[in-house]
C-alpha cells in the first residue's frame, strides 16, 4: 500500500512586483477585485498570480498527487507569520501586507514559531505513515531546518529539483501535473542540496493550451 503524502509549498513573495500590482487600490482586474471583497480570495490562487510559473507549478502538482490521511489537507502552503495554511484559505490585502513585513528567516521568531507549531502538529495528526514532500528550495535552511525538526526522515523532496532554478522547477511540475507523471522523491536528510544544472526543458505550451 502506498504511503500517505502531503505536499508543503514554499511561499510566493508578498513584496514583489505582482504583489504590488494586485494590492494597488487602482487595480481593476478580476482577482484584485475579489481580493478586496470581505471574504478575500483563495491563498493558492493569489500566490499563483504572484509567481505565475513557479508557484503555479507547485500548486498544480501538489493537487495532482496528494494522498493525505482522511480529514487532513493534501497541500499546505508555508507562510510568513501564520505557519502552514491550506491553499483555499482566504487571503486579504491586510494579511498579505502583514506577511510582506516578516522576513522568511529561521532567526525571525514571527516566521519560525508559527511554522514550528503547525509542522509539529501535522507530524502528530498525520501519523507515522505519512510522508511530507517539500516543493521548494532545500539549498538553504529557511524551510528545511524547521521542517526537519518536526518530520525527520519523513521530509522528502523531488530529486529532479537538484541543480534546477525556480522557473525550471515550475515548468517541470506543470508538465508532470498535466501528464499525470509523478516525480521520484528522496529524503532531505543527507541529500545533496546542490548539483550540476540539468538540460533545459523545452518551452511550455501556451497557458491557454494547458486548460
């Protein structure tokens, strides 16, 4: 029997150009208008706008291959200041601006403590038969150092990520989600975190062709 699997998505920047665009009171496009409504807009959708290839790839891939235990989310997003949240969690302008002021740094308690709390809770609630796959960089400790404490050897990542930049990872995950082809995972513990750059992927089809 396959093990349960939950994906952990590294966040999109809340202080980049696209974040400033959607947070502008002059923005009139559909997602910006929904974001300003009292109920906000889904976090996964907003972060996919911020990072149109990388986070969108993570979001699509995680939903395609998650196998969580009953009653638990299959995809969780790392945030600055509020730990782990499901992609359907509502984002609001106030929430995004608050996150933009918190550095994603293990020495920043406003970031570290909520993530430690939620990771430790998920490790217990999901049980020992659940693997946690980080879709994000393992080259620095800003995610790995905290998550390893909670998940230990159950923290995995796609081996194909080694040596790839963010855009290459995003393109790879979009292809895999579209093709139904899951990547192989290796344990973060003891893994090579840097490697030679693999060959470039061929260009993705136009977004409209992806449906």
